[in-house]
C-alpha cells in the first residue's frame, strides 16, 4: 500500500535520511523505532509533504506522491497524526474533525468515528484546546480518519499520555486496521506499545533502517539495545 | 462646558451626536471587519486597506455617473449595483495582490507592513492620476435624502439609517461566513496551524487567497457606504486606517464581537466629544483611554479563554 524507495531527506545541506527502503502491505501495522534525533519525525513529515524529499520516491497504492503538496497527498490517501497532536485549539471538537472532511465534500462527521471515540461525542461542542492530552490524541486520530485514508501515519502517539490510555490506544488502532483495512505506520520509542500494536518492527538509526523483523520473531532485547542511550 | 445649554438641548445634542456616532460606527465596523479578517485571522498588517475602501468608493462614484447618464430609470437602485461591483472590484484586486505580493511574506509579518504601505502609495497615486486630485461626491437618489424628525429638535438622516442597516446585514453575513460555513472553518484552521491544515487536506494557498479577497471586498463595500457620508479623494483612506487598526487591536484580534464593541465605543466617544471639544482633543482623549486600557488588557477587550 505504501512503497518507500531510496528515500533521502535533507534540511539544506545536512542529510538526515540516507536512503530508506520499505513497504507497508494493506492492513499491516509497522512500528518505526529509534532514539531521539534518528530521523523518525523527519520521515513522517517528509511522507506528509511538510519537508521536501531530496531523492527517491514514495508511492501510495501505486500513485507516486513524492512531489505532491500536503493536501494533494491527503487526497491520495495519506493521513497524519503529528507529534504533539497539533489539533486546532480554538475550534470545537466537532469542527476539528470536520476539517478532515474538507476534501471529501461531506458535511457531517461519519458516525463510526464517534463510535471509535465516544468521549469525543460527549465533548463535541468543547474547544479542542480545553481537552486533556489523551483526549486531544484521540481527536487528532479522529481528524485524520475523517479524511478516509489508506495509510495512517502516527508520530509518537504515546508521548505524554498515561499508561492505561496507551493500552486503550493500541486496541483502537488495531480495531481501525481491522475495520478499514488501513496500513498504519507508527513511529515510537516505547517498546511495549510497539510490540503490542505492530505486525512488523523497523529500527531507524542515524538515518538508516538497521533492523526489519516481523513481530513474532522480534528479539526484544536486541531492539531494546537500539533504543537505549 | 455643559453650562451654556439647557437640559433638553443637552439631551438632543447627545441624541444627535450619538446618531452621528452611529453612522461613523457603521463605517468603522465595515472597515474593521475586513481588517479583522485579514489582520486578526491571517496576521497580515494591510496598510493598503484604506485604499481598498477608496477603490470601492470610486467604483460607486463611477456607477452613480453611469446610471445618471445612461439608465436614469434605474437610478433609484444604482446603489445596490454599486455595492456589488465595489465588492467584486476590491475583492479581485485583493486576490491579485495576495497572489503577487502577500503570499511571499507570510513568514515575515513586518515586511507585509512595508509592502502594503508601498502598495497604498502606489494606489493613491493611481487614483490621483485616473480620477484627479480633487475630491468627488456621488449623487444620492431621492429616497435616501432628507431626514426623519423624531422630536421637534432631533432629526435623523435617512442615509444614516440605510448605512446602519447595511452594516448590520454585512456583519451578520461575515459571522455566517466565518463561523458557519466550510470556507470559514478552513480559514480558521489555516490561521491556527498552516502546516497542519495542509496535512488534513485543506488547500491552504486557495484559502489564503479567498480570505484576503473577502477582507478586501468588505473594505470595498465600506467604501460604497462611505460615499454617503463623505466625499471621496485619493487620500481619504489614510484618515481611517489608523482608527481602524486601533479598533481591531482594542477589540481583540480574531474576535468579531470585540471588533464591533470597540468600534462602537471609539466612534461614540469621538463623536460626542467632538461637539464639545476640538476634533484633535477628542482624538487625543480617545487614544489615551484606549492605550490605558490596552496596558491593563493587552489581549484586547474580548479574547478566547483556552489552554494553549
């Protein structure tokens, strides 16, 4: 569903990602692990068209999106839940989700989104900025799902969220995948969450993928060694 | 200063000056609404806003001449055509300016101030070259002339009532566009986080252009209304731009209610004080009060309370 080939990304002269190759199958969840500064967020941002690609290509469902603008990528099926959530703080919960409907032309929030996140239905008239961190994270995911994506990118979704809600989120992500046959890419530092949610674990180290293994055979200690400082 | 008047006279003076203030209030609101959209929502300091207003005024002037010469039968309603044309002309120019100038400067807000100031000088000279340096006035249709006598000493001009009704309608329309329509929602999303708005599928460049054009278009309508209470000259816009910025900042950027409330406060204060003091003294007092209040409340009169 998502094909990334020979992918180089640079900020000016300093190259951060040195040629990544990976694919995500339909309905597959992959976790991209790595310490701070290894390029996880840069990868997410460049897949979303926020940071330009220097070389290589990314394709969704066979369509090359490498040179597209963000909103065109959304139209081609990429959705993005950024690090720090970045919901629209002065807009209501409902309006936040409705921004995700901009391209599809639908006006009403589809019922299955509120079904996934009942807490958002209770709070739909509150301003997004007044929600708690965990609720904002759910809102950011709901907003991304409203665009009806084929590939969902989540950048460190567990950051600053309490453990019980992290477990709940893993359950919701798997449910989304099962219901919608979505491909999901999660960048993560928390190993337990990644092992809980992912079908495949990749490790990003200094801008290169150094490890790629299905969940069943993952050697926990080996991956943990990559994450330790 | 009140000693020379009797109580009934004072009452009438306050009523009539209050009404004159309401007309000023209407023009301020129309000007400030456009600016509140552009400055409050987009963060662009548009020094040429007054010139967009004057463009609307000149379009109205041309319309009035055209209808007088070629369509005298429809002269009574030319004003409505003039308003629509003023909106389109100012909006189109706005879209053009956004495309050629403003969009390159979103990350440099202070440079927009210089660029739009330059634009305002260019526009002023263009008006001077095309329409001449002398001020022009429009001919009002008969039904807008005259006044309604309320008591034997209080009289209310009809064109003033018309301008107020117009302002009310436009203010409601702007509210619906910004807070009830898809375009408004997208505008607010882009304002709050341009990058993220793009990442949820909003074409941010198109939204920017439409928003800027809408703000300028409303300035054009303000110019149309302006022709009824003042005469139009190349530099008439300059007189209003400072007051308008003051109103937007005083009301709290991004708050429509605040814009309207602060227009009301400032126009009423000026209009009433101008009768008893000199015009510049009235302005000094208004400015001092506004500066004082802004020192206590830097966010303006109205602002949203949320966690950021």
